[in-house]
C-alpha cells in the first residue's frame, strides 16, 4: 500500500530541490514539474491513477479547505512543507478526477537587483501615495515583483503595510514597517469584505493581490485617492490594454467618473514577462509606463491608443517599451532573437529597433 503522505513529501522536495516553479498532479500522467517555463515529467515516478491523485491531494486538504473544495469544485490555498518551502495550491476536478497545481513560493524575498528588474522600480518604494499596477500573464512574476518592492518599503520606512491575498504567497518578516497580511477565507470571509474594511485599518501602503472585478478596482482607486500607496495586479498584456480593461469594467454611465479617477491616481504600470535566457533560466522583460502630464491627458480624453507612442518617446523619463526591453536583451546576448520575436507584440518593429540600437 502506498504511503501517500511520504510520496507527497518526496514530490514537494523534488520541486524545491530541482528549482521548479510548479508541480502538476493529474490522472494519466507522471507527476510533472515546470522548470524555466518547460513541463518536465518526473521519469522515475509512475503514471498516476485516479486513486493516486486522490490519495496525494487529500493529504493537502485540511478539513475546512476540503469543505470549500467539495462545495465549489475548486479551491485555492497555501501549504507549508516542513518549514522547507511554501506552495500556492489550486485543487480542482477535471473529467471527474482530482487534479492539483502547486506553485513554489521561495522562502526568501529577493531584491529588485536579485530579480534583474529595472532599477527604476526602486522609485516605487519611495512614493507616499498613488496607484501602481504590475500586469502580465499568469506565472510571469507579478507577485514576486510586488514582494520585492513591498519588502524594500518594509526595510526602509515606518509604515503600516496591509496585503489582501487569496491565498497569502510571500511571508514578510517585519522590520521598520508593521505588515498585516490578510488571507481571504481565513482572515476575512470574502475578498470584498476585506477590501471594504481596508481603509478602517489605518494603512499607509496596501497591496491587493488581484483586482478581480469593478468593486476591487474602485476600492483600490479610492484608497489611492485618499492618500495611500496602493499596489495591485491584473492579467493584461500592456499598459494601454490595462487602462482600457479598467475603464471597460464599469457601466457606460460610470466610465467618465472612473476615467477621471484613474487619471488622477495612477502613477505607473509595469507589464512584465519572464523569457528564457540563452544560458538557461528566465529573465524578466518589462514595459514601464509612468503617468506624466501627457499620459494623464490621454487617459482623460480616452485616447488610450496614443499611449504606446508616449512610452516610446519618453525613454529619458524612465519609460520603456516591451520591444526596447527585448532588443536590449538581444544586444546583450541574454536572449535569442527568436525568443524576442516570440514574446514581442510587434516583431517587425522589434527588428527595425535592433537595427537602430
């Protein structure tokens, strides 16, 4: 008889020691790791049966989490493995069978330099007020970037930092700041209730794990408008698309007010990807938009399509397009031209830019 607790621990240890970002457990497949963006089955393991997946996954589920899972059919939660590693877990049904995806959360929060992020992101940790978004596809380091910025604030300023997460990912060690980390369903019954009570908890800095709907967007902007520094994420692909998505989340009769509020509160948007390096591993590539007077006017006038041009022509202000970030990495021989073209939203423009720089 298989000891599923021991087998789960072996898989979690393999995930951590092989520096994988994710572990996937599904019927009909060997347990599979994602390493540097590539799915790699663990060859020494057996193909999982439905009994195996159920045995492994039930070892992850505490009674309250199991209750939520059986009610809704999927569940997000965090899981600590023997003080060695933490995981963000999603358990779900597929074709009637149990399955799980586990994201490894590094124990140590890395700095902006450690993550090879643009150094101008240090400026975000010096702000007292405003709305800052880190956007991009799932699994491309948005939470890691926010953790680096928040931890810099933690080590340099006396602030009250509140995070609202579902589930909590990085665990902060309080230094100069007080850090209150609230996990939905454990510390608050719902995401919306946690957001509604945010301003009554005397925050200086707030991090909303993800803006899921117009209520969370409105609350985040109100917090920024009333003198707080607010960070959040969205699953969008660029700064201009992010602004469109926020405005379009609201009914037509509210869009004028939201547009004005966004123009007044938004400070910056970072759109990032993690792309494969020539020498192995992945490196972040970023589009960075700061809201200057030109962009603020374009937001107010709903001329969002012109923002990309302002970013391209504002390099001296610290802005950078995704294509320019990709081109610089190609020039430094960090990534290949093929990879750069794959991640570019405009490969033709990328090739022209490489000829000029």
